[in-house]
C-alpha cells in the first residue's frame, strides 16, 4: 500500500514537470515566431543599422533670376565639418583638437554638439560650416589620428548682390524644435527654411526634396561601399519681375540714406525695383549667425532688418493731394476750374493754418494747386469733403490695407475716420483733424508700396493693380476698376504733369524727352509754428521727403515712388532719385547706351 502511494506521487510530479516543459517550449516557440515573423523586419533593420548608415543628401535650393534671366541668388560649394561620436573614446579631446584647427572657442563646438543631443549616437553631428581650404586640408591630414571627423561637401546660399536686395530676397535659417513639432513629417532636424522675403514666401518651391545615401561601414565606422542612392529633387527656379540694373541703381542712389524706393509697372503690377535702406547682408544667414552678429543687427537704431517699403508706415504728405482732388471732384464740392485764394494762412475751427509758401499762392485752381502744392487749397477741399468721404475715397485707392504682395510682413497703414477714433481713441473725430488729413498729415499712414499702387491707378486710367514680384508662379490678380470720371482723372493728371514740366515743385525731376509726371511731398516730423527749413534742425527732427511719379505721362510704363526719412524737402531729396530711375528705365527700354 505504501509503495503504491509513493509511485502515484512520483507519477504526478513527472506529469507536472512534463507540462511545465511543454509550456516552456511553446513559449519559446512563440517568442521565436514574434521575433522572426511579427517583428522580423524591425530587427532586421536594426541589424542592418550596425553596418548601414543613412545619410541625407540635401537638395540644392532653386536659383532665383531677374526678369532678364540674370542670376540673383544661387548655391555655392561649401565644406562642413562633422563629428561621429561613436568613433571617439575621448570626446573632450576631440573637441579641443577641432577648436584648435578651426581657431574657435571650445564652447561654440559644445553648443553645436548639444543641439544634436536628440540624434542617434552614430549619426554625424555638424560642428562647423564654411571651412576654408587650409582647414579642410588640416582635417584630412589628421584623419588617421582623428577618424571621428569628416569633411563633407555641400552647398550654401549665395546672394550675389550682397546687401542689395536683401529685404526682397530674405534669408534662410535652421528650423527650430518648435517648428518641427508644429509640422511633423514635413521637416527634419537640420533643415534650413526661408525666413523672410522671397525665400520664405516660396520656400516650398525653392527647397525641393532631399535625397538619401545608404552606405556600408565596417566595425570601425569607416565607409566601405555605397549600398543605395536615392536622388532628391532640386528646388524649382524662380524668375522675378525685378530688373537687376534698375534695382542696383536704386540701391546706389539710396546709399547712405534711410528710406525706400518702389518701382512698378502700372499696367500689370510687376515690381521692377524694391529697395529698403539701411540694409544687411543675407549671406551672413547662409551659415549659423554668431550672437555678436545678431546683436549688432537687432540693436542698430536704424533697424536694418525692417523692410521700409512694406513694413514702415508714414504720413504721405502732399503725395496724397491728387486723391483729395479726385475725391472733391467726384463728390461735386469743387470744379476743376474753380479758384480758391491762398494768402499764406487761413483759419479753420479756431486754428491758424499755414501754407508751405510764406507769401501764399494767390488765386489757384485745381491744376495750379497741384503744380504748386498749395496747402490752403487742399485745406479747403478737406473741409468741404469731411472725414467720412475723404476716408472712403482714400480706401478706394488701396490705402489702409495691405496691397497683396507675395512676401509677408506688409503693414496695412491707417485711414482714420470717426469710427476708428471712437474705437481706438475713445472719442469722436474732430473736424479740425480732417484739415490736416487733407494734406496727408495727422493720423493718415501709408507704406511706400501703397503709394506706388495708388499712383499706378492714376497712371493707368483708374485700375487698382495687385503688385507682385514673381513671374509665372501665380496668375496675375485682376485689376479693380475704380469709379473715376475720365475728365476728373485727366484734370488731375494734367496737374501732375505741370508739377514736373511747368516749373512746379517737382521741377528737379524734369528730364527732356521723358515726360515725367509726379508729386512732391514733405512731411513734418515735429510741429513747426513758423516757416523754417527743417534742414537746419537735427537729423531726427527733419522733415521726411516723398516723390511719387510715373512716365511717360501719355503712356505710363513705370511708377517710381521714393521716400527718404528725414530727407527734408521731397523736391531736393527724393525727386532726383526718381528722375535717375526713369532715365535708366527709358535707356533700357530703348537700348540707349550711355558713353563711358
């Protein structure tokens, strides 16, 4: 009996052990099945990564051309230094060697290393860009002692004009972690994207699509063979509406000044030149900008990064008077042949107002008032019109809102009225303020580009064009026909012709055979109680200078608007610049070669 019980217990233990063994074998088989079948491709890829490395082949950005096919922005060869952290046993010593060869602080290289903390350990880290040829030779000679370093040939953005056209083209910058998180899958760490100007507005076309090299490496990480290469797609080229010769001349004429120039074709809105001064060199941004370089740019009191043609708003001064004249004619508050007397001063709403001409202009009609820029005449028109009607006509010409230019950052300016005053200032608009708006002062604010678009409408017969910088990318936006009576427009255009060609305030822009029409503008920066020449004041208190023009008057092909901050009188500072640009455009169109 005892033997039988002992045998039964032994058999039970054997059966339990058998079941455990079978369970373990089943679990082991299941594990093999998961590893080799379910996750086989994953582990196979991990194994391949021990001998295969994927290297991104950056697609070159598209070249940017001017309207005649001349290169403005391209790519140039560049040498970058990379570090393979898996190939060094003493990272500090490696960084010290690189810092000595590059003549840079170790801390700068440590910062570059910190930015790559999220990359896999075997992934190369970009330490330095734009190496000189002697530095490239230094690292190649030391390759046996320092296999962790490699010099790769890449390309960097080259802005051929340097600081000329910087606000137009913009610049590049490395993508941030925040941007990577905002658009997952579109970019990868290390990508360079457009930050401003054309580079930003057309980044998707210009950047193309990166390719990939898969290379075989040995146990030491040395390249043995190329396993696979996938070609990327280069960025698409862009052809701008810009005329390189006109752009360079405008830049040259504005050298040393603070302000902007806009030249556009009034027939279709194509911008031929767009200048903002002072400027900056966008080639600085083709590599990582040093802190001292960035600090110098942002702390400059003249704000060189600001595009004054579209981002700065100013009182338009007397260049606004043609719009006031058209508004008064359209509303029937004045006839083109009606004469108003200018004695040099007049009183409106208890405030004494001065004309810029101390002795007054006497009896003037609309054409003469434009020719001589008579303030008293336009004070009277503003009083007759009132703020609401004046604001409505100003907005018809595109003032008070962005023009629709492709590049971002454009300001809308301000056309003030009673609704704006109550909403923003908390009190009604006062009639006396309309008197100042009628000569382009007070709260009225415009950009130089808005003024150019408004004058394009005066030049082309009343069509509000949409300005643009790139040809062929987007169909031109249709122009908006303004409700202007042809006889009213003819009277105003005749007055603008007299400004330049009949000894008016813009006589400095006269050029025989060009038939330039335009309007000067001088904007007070500080209130002046008497007639003084602001040229005698400190620079920051001097008047701003405007000149808005088009030519030829009978068949306008080019609008040129010049704005000079603290330039004094528009007739002195701005009109000669516009004249030179009209002359250049005329020479180019007719194939005229000036003698050297």
